[in-house]
C-alpha cells in the first residue's frame, strides 16, 4: 500500500481557493494555480484531458493559461489517444518494455530504432524506473482544476504553478521560510513533464520523497511547446497549506521591494 497515496487532507472549496490566491499573489503569477485530485465522479463541465491535446502535460499548461478551459479529467475510459508515457506516469498502465530503449539508445525492434538519447543506456532506464517504485492512479478519475473553480470538499493531493524565473525563485524562497535543511526540500528530478506536474508532487510513485516540492520540467522533448522562460512547480498540498499560512509573515509581503524590485541593475559585459 502506498502510504503517501492515503494521506487524506480534505480541503474545502474556500480553503483551496485561498491557497491558490496566495500562491498567485506570492509569485505574481499570470497563470492560474491548478489543484490535482482524484475522484470517483467527473466534475460538472469537466472535459477529458486528451480532448485538449494528446500530450497531457501540454493540456495541463493550457488549462492554467486559458481561463476558458474547464476542469480536466482522465480515466481508463478516456485514455485512448493519449501519450503512452503519460498513461504510465499517471498509473493507468505498466511501463511498456520498449520505454527503456526509446529513452536511451534505441533498438531496431522498436519504432525502427527511434531514440530520445535522454539516458546513457537501457540499464540506467531500468534502474531509474525501479527508483520510482510502483505508480498507482489516484482514483477512478484524476482531475486537474483551477483552484478558484473547485466547488466541493475534495482530497487534493497537490497544487501546480507555472511562472517565470523570478516568480519560481520567490515561491521557492517562501517554501524555505521554515526549512532547517536546505538540501531536502526542492528537487528537479528526471522524468517527463507530466511527472513533474502530477506524478511526483501528488505522490503517485511509491518511493516519492516526503515533504518535497518538484520544479521542472527537465525533459527537453517538451521544449517545442513549453515556454522557454517559464518553469513549473508541483507542490504537495501539505506544503502549499504552509505557504499560504506563511505568506503574510514572509519577505514577499514584508519586503516586497526585495521580492519584486522596482529598480533593477543590468549586468553588462
């Protein structure tokens, strides 16, 4: 049993809306923070993730940027046509045998030897997948919804934010407001964008470290659609709650001129 999968933190609609507002305010975000949770029913007005785009990660980014995109959901009955890597990292299927070759050096038996050259060899990919442990889906459906639109008490697992460099830096510093160990709080792990967005922060993978925030994506195969000046931050809900509680006491509110200076100095050659 995945201990982290059963850490239930029921969040009311008012609470998650406030958390989203706090994160948006802290990061001065132009995008909407997204809540990630599992459900046994489809929220009203929600649409299948892959109806937006075959790439689940791209669909999620679009939902944060575009206010007209409603809640997104995915279940086994809506998986057709979705990226198989995302289906793996969201716990709907087991890792296909060819993945270790596609991600590393290729194999003529699969897709004509096509490869992404992200790992040095297939054996390293196998060890990487073993380091994740078993990946299980959240519920019958996984739901990604703007924090401001959540309309009922749900077991939210994580919150996802998109921002530019300075915005993510400030959110990271807010996370560190109460940390004593600076090395075990924020990570930029290997994996597809959907792993950074959902799998790791929502703790779908059995061996996901506790109390850790994930920044990325580090997968270059998404560089043709992910904005070059942006990063994503996947925040487990218990950490997002602390960020909301600490905002008013932190440098962001107490020293806004430091967080977002009006006067900037240009570094020249």
